[in-house]
C-alpha cells in the first residue's frame, strides 16, 4: 500500500529544494551578468579597445644647439635605416645573404648583427643597416616582398656639421644601452623614451638631456585581428626638445683649433664678466658623427689605442703642473701674509738654499737675476724669489689661500667630464702616500711643480678671478634656451668674492702681469693685455744634468703654458693655453695667446663698444 500523504510531502520537499537550487543558480547567473555588463563595463570595454586599438608612441625631435651668435652646432638630419624583426624571419642568415645581393653588408655589420641577436628580444626591431642612400631605399622597396620581417624606417638623426671642432664640448648622442635604460628606470623617465633610440652620452648632449629630448607623442590606431591598421583614431603630436644657445664663440673656437694645428694641448677662453666659456678646445679631437649611427668596433678600438688620447677632454680632464702661471697667485699670498710688500727685494745669485740644507735649488737663469722685487719676480719669472717666499709662508697657508681660486676641486661647469686636479697639502699627502710633508715639497709646489696639478679650465678660472680682483663666477656653457618661441637667459652663478686684507694687492699683481705682457708678446698690440707664461717639467732632471729637448723623447719634453687677459682696463676675455711637450711657454704658447686675443678683441663688432 502506498502512503500518498508521505509521498506528497516528500515531493513537496524535493520540489522546494530544487526550486531553491535553481533560484540560487539563476541569482548567481544574473549577478555575474550584472557584474560583467554594468559594474565591470568600463574595464572590459578598455580591454576590448586594447585588442582593437593600438597605441604607437612617436619620438620627439631633439632640440638644436647653437653658439652665442645663433650658428647651428648640432642639427637633426633625415635618415633611413633597415630594420629586422627576428621572430618574423625564419632563416636570418639566409635572408642576410640574399639581402647582401641588393644592399652590401660589410663584415663588421654582419658580425655586429650576429652578436646583437644573442641578447636581442625577438619581437623587437633590430637595425641591420644605417644611413641608407635614396638608391638603396628604392632598391629595397621594389624587392621588399622577398624579405618578410624587414622594413625601412625613416626618422631624424643627430648631425654635427663641424665634425670634431666641438666634440669635447657638445659630446654626442648614441644608442640607449642597458646602463642608460637602468638609469632612466631609476629616475622614472623610461616612459619618455618609448619611441626614442638615442640619448646624450657626453658633454652638453648628456648634461642637458632633459631640455633637449622633448616629450613623446602617440598615435591611436584601429587594427583588425591580424594587426593591420584600419584607420587612425587620434594623433597626439610629440613636443620637441628645447633649442639651447651656448656661450661659445664659433669663430674663436675655430681660430683656436687652427692654431693648435694638430698638436696635443688645450685652449680655454672665458668671459670674466659672467663666467661664460667663449672657447674650449682639446686637441687632438675626433668626429662624433660615427657614434650617432653606431661606430664600428675597429674604429672605436683605434681611438682607444691612440697614444695621443683624443677621447680625453684635455680642457677639463687633462691634469698639468701649472708651473710659473701660478706665480701671480703665490705673490698675492705673500702680500696678504705680509711676508713681502711692493718694495721687498730678494737677492738672486742663480740658486737658493734652505737654511741648514746643502742642496741648492736652481733658478732657470743660471747666473741669476740679481736684486728682484715682486714686479720683476713676475715679469722675469724669478724662481729664487718664490722659493724664498713659499718657504716663509708654508704649505698650510698656501693650500688654504689657493682653495677659493678653484684649485684642487672641480669648477662646476655644466658638463660631467671634469677632473678635480690636485692642490697638495699635508693631509692630502698623508692620505695619498701615507708620508709626511717635507719643506722640499713646499719649494717645488711654490713654483707650480711637484704635486700640484690643474686643468686648463681651472687655470683660466683662477686667472679670471685675478683679472676680476676677487669677483668669482661659476664657468658655464649654457647661455639661454628657447621655450616655445621665447628665449630665456639662464641665471649667472656668482659666488662670494675673495676679499683681501688689502685690496691694493690686486692692483700690484695685475700691474706686474701687465708689465709681463708689455715686455714680451704684446709690446706692439693696439690694446693693453696682462699675462704670465709657464714651462712645466714633465720629468725631473738629475742634479748634474742639463735639460736638452733635442736629446730626450718628445713625450718627456716640457709643457708650455700661458694665462692672459685683455683689455687690461676692463677684461672681456681670459685665456689659458696648454701645449703638451712644446717646450718654452713664452716662445710656444705665447704666440697662440696673442693670436686669439687679437681675433677676439680686434673684431669689427667690438669697435663700437666701450
């Protein structure tokens, strides 16, 4: 017998359970539908658009670089390159062999491609040929169907129209490497380089990368499921980098390079009124343009192995003994410490002896200068006068006094490639050599020899401070930059001046330097100049030996130096010239200084100026 009541109750319970299950499942379904179509609508719409819309970054054009008169020093030129996407090429070697029949690939280029592919991501384009000619572009375009995965890319590349003339100042741009990428990521700038392949590597190009690079734009393109572009939806143009104007004077720079004529050395010219660099030449130099497109390994090795070291910026990285060019500063110290005065005379028999010491320190003039005051000591570059002076002053006061003139520390110029030089002291020698300081060390340092080293830029800067009678400016290369259409001058960094106990001491030293110029290289000049020459020993001559340039190796001969400024009454230019292994400073560096000051002071443009 069936129990209909029990069966009915069981059915109701099962039906009710089934209803709740169906209701729950439908609730989950409707909730998910609501969540997908309402709550998450924007998210999925974005994902859908990402599949349909492709955002392509576009590189900004790099800012141009001009000299102080508006002459273009660094420009952007159109270029064509051949690009390869590795994942779209089944057999790369066979493809390159076939391509070589149309466009020649040098062995260096083939080797570079092979090496780069080992670390290159297969989905990213790889440049296999730079600087295609129009004929090569046309030839490849006709045959492009034979080379899937290869295409021609057009763009702008940096070009330096004066080749090696400005290399050590401007630097150059080159391909972004892993180190550059790491630094950009660290500074959170990597997104700005999504479409950029190059970055400033040295000089102005590197220091002012933030101004020159610009801000990238982008294209929004609608694509189909095969990635083919259907239409362009939106264009956001890139913002070009800002054009910058340097303090450099192109004519003066060209004249300095012409005068160096391939010799090893440096010329630095400053405007003492604001610290602007008028010329900065390091010789020998090199052409930066090959670095822009990727210099070959052999060419770079040749530069590295060149004994004349063209890659070094001698103006800011070359370290030389200043020799007699610092005698005016040493004399100023003596006046300040009242060790000497304007009329103090010292007897020079041709040698000097430290009390209680048998050794004789010789003067450059074998028979001596006789009685010498501070004026004759600077004009005739009397070593004996300064031996006696620095022995009485001591190294401690000397090191302290020279520091505000910029010796032993970088000047702060706006390029990264700068050395500190050495302003020796007791502490420095203890840290460097773990040795005590001796009085004999002081004697050598007192005439700009021994441990004292300086860069040509530091020497020019110290001379500018002397010409300015203590007024100091940080040397700089940037004069102004163009923001949209407005030209904005950069502020001048004026430092606290050097204040002497007796300001007349400035006049005494500058007058001695004027007499030096009037007695030698500027006797017939139509303007008044001031100068001091120097001849720096590269190696020490034994006590009983005589220096003879004709009998020693060229790289061991003396360096020739000079500092000069003009006009004496109101200085507009200060020079420092260093010629490596050239010999006597006055005879070799002197003519260069005179020619450069003539070039700058006697121009027609200055004739109407006070």
